[in-house]
């Protein structure tokens, strides 16, 4: 990579744009913006809010969350039925609900009308997940699981590809290119925090890479979401990082919201409660307005 050939501020060369990810590149005029997903526009003047629990824990909690986040202004409901947990031992109160969780998500969608985003982790489950999900989420740990991305893209459902916590923009755009090769250009990229240098580890598990947002905007027309819940891993920092993401140009914000955050079955430090969410939506509206976006 010669200096002359490098695109300023990024680990990407002009040659990368032409040879490594030509479809994802801004030069590809076939990427339509905004993309409309079940009536919700990503990458236009609307800045959709995605909210919900980390995990679908039971039917009551996902239904209650769906109603509450909708009332507060969310556009899409999130919740994992298939979960990539860092440690294999499940807490006693938590069992991954898998197909049962998908049914509860479907019920929440039917009751509230909110479109669903949920993670798909296994090629064998792509069909089942795509029957319920309006957006298929490829999680950070699967960002370079190319057979999974290809299978998910082939459903022609929109995808959200979360950034691997240790990857460059180049790796991330390469992963998105796998979806576009399948003629599926309904791809949202989601920044969710990168591994912080060890000197910062005492303050965060991950570090939200806000600069990635304007950097990507120079390279691609794909919409860019930000997930401050997973990046900070700490609910008190979620509001400020959400507002900062909007100021940085994010096209969507994904937030973990739980009916009883401290008793969440997975990662109880990161979700915010309903009242906090309602307050944050109002604040996000104000910042969004200042950058000509609507929530
Ligand atoms: C999630 O959004 O539920 C999730 C597991 O996120 P990530 O893949 O970014 O860790
Ligand atoms: Mn999570």
C-alpha cells in the first residue's frame, strides 16, 4: 500500500475500491438510497430507531417491550432468539429460546406492527429466521462467516452486518461485498464498538468507533447504524454515545431496552429501561433535527 495510493484517513487504497469491493463502493450507482424495509426508510431523512432486549427471554417480556418501545417512538423491534454468548454456560434463568423465540418475535410483530430484526447464526436456520425477520442480523462474531452471509443474502431479505470488534473498514466492506455479489444491496452496516487498546480496557469493554461513520460515508452509500449498547457495555454511557452517533452522521441507532434492566438474563449492565428510552428518544430527536434528520 503506497502512501500516494492510500485514501486519506483510511486503511484503504483506490485500488481496493476498484478490485476488493467495487459493488459496495460509492462509485456503484446501483446502490439505491434510501432503502425501504417494511415501510421504514434507512439512509433517507428518517433516522430509524431500533430497540429491544438483547435476548427474547419469554413471551411476556418481548410483547411488553414491543408495546413500550413503539409508544416511545421506536421504528423496529430487536431481540435475539439465537445468541452468540461469549461463555457457554447459561445462567439458570436463561435458556436460548431459538425457534420458540422466533414465534414470540412474530407475535410481537403481529400485535404491534413493528418490523423485526434478529440475529441469524447458523446457515441451517437462515430460512426459519428469514420467515420472521424483516432484517437479518449478522453478528460481530460472524462478520467473516462468508457462507452465512451468502446464505442470508440469497433470501433477498435486508441484512445488517455488524462490524467485527477487531476488524478494519476494509475487512468490513469486504464482508458486505459478499452480500452484494448475491444481488442483495439492502445492506446496513452497524458500528458496535471495537476492541479498545489495553490502556483503555479499564474504562470500556469496547470502544465505539465514531470516526468509522464519516469514514464509511466517504466510501459507500450503504446506510450506517450505530449500537452504543454493545460498544459501551454500560447503560449510563448509552445516551451520550447515541447522541454523538447521530451527530457523527449515523443513519440509525440500535439500543438495548429491557423491562427490568438489572435483571436482564444476558448482559444486565447494558440495557436501558423504558423511561430512560423515552427520554433518550426525545433527546435524539433534537440532535437529529440539528443534522436535518427526523426520528
Ligand atoms: C446483538 O446485537 O444482540 C449482539 C450480539 O451484538 P454483537 O454481535 O454486536 O455483539
Ligand atoms: Mn447483546
